């Protein structure tokens, strides 16, 4: 029986709507700085992972929309991207084992470019309507763990202060959906909700009951003894995100969640 993800998809789509509203506000109020437009594919070569809720949602939409030769072409591109990402991760691991500074490694990773499997030959996204949240915010200032980021094509300048989207809050909410999903479907994988994967992997994965740990796995019984009854799996309720626990305002992924702004190219201070 297929797992019903309707509840979790609705929660994910609500976050998408908030994120789109934030981007539209930037585009309206800072139209001279936001340079996103049809045919620009800079964000389609960026390296990032997506959360469980996002991965299953996009996988579901991909399976609905694509079939035949078109589907095979996308999956071939996804396989190519996965191989490139795997090589890069092995390179990063080797560098860390050699004792290279983390900042140096991260800088090298940030310069790597892997073509998104959903980017067509016309330089347009084949799933633009259902693209990941990171793609939806790529052209405006964002912060991750206090570090400021913005698109290389945008007009935002280093050293200047701008309203900044706190991606940590967005990620907390997405992981929260994943944790509730792990509990709701009865998965035995306790850390399933915190899983992060590249978009390429999300496209090729079959998120069935076996993969998600829903089906009961019984150990083979000894030949001369009856099968032992499996112990019940303990599932703990997810804790509220620290970043949002004391906030009384809307949890929209925008500058209204905090009074903090980020200095692009600066030290991340107020």
C-alpha cells in the first residue's frame, strides 16, 4: 500500500508559498538588485542538498510529470550529477583527513559547479514550478550559520547591509516536517527526518516502504527455535527548533523573524 504523504506535502507547500512571497517582496522593492530572469541558470550549477520532505515531494511531482524518453534523459543526467558529487565528497573527505583547514575546503567546494539534472538543453528548468526552496531564494541575500550568501549575478554589494533571509529557520521548519513524517509513517529509522540528499539522488530514489523503513524487518529464526517477537521501536516526539521556540511572530523565512541583518562580505555582525 502506498504511503499517504498528503499532510506533509501541504505543510511543505505552505513554506514554499511563504518563501515565494519573500522573494517577490525583494523583487518588487529591490528590482534593480535582483537580476533573476528567464534563461539565467547560475543557480542550476550550485551544490546543495535538500531535506526529506522536499526530496519526496519533488520525487512525487517528477514521477507524475515525466515518462518515456524524457524521463530517461533526466535520469541519465541525474546519474551523471550523482557521480560528480560523489567524487567531490571523496575529495573533501581526503582533504579533511590531510588536515587542511575547513574554511579552505569549504571555499573550494563553493567554487565547484555541477549541472542540475532538471536543467534542459534550452537552459530552462524542466520542473520550475516544483523547484527546491534553495533555488527559489538564490537571487536574494541569505544567511547560513551567520554567513552571508548571494548570487554572483545579483547587484547586492559586499560590505552593504540588506534584509537577509535566515536559511537556518527555513531548514529547521523543513526538518521538522521530516521528523513528523518519520513518526507519522512509523519508520524504524529514527534519523530519517534529518536526512539531506542532492536533488539528483532524490529523483532516482524509490521512496517506498522498504526504503523508508516502514515494513517490519524480521531476523531469521534459528532452525530449532520459533521466531522471536521483535521489540517495539521507541519513537520520541521531535523537539521544537531552538531558533523558533521563543518567537511569537510569523515563522516566515524572511527578515521579520529576527532583527538581525547580515553584512555581505563582512563579519556577519549586526
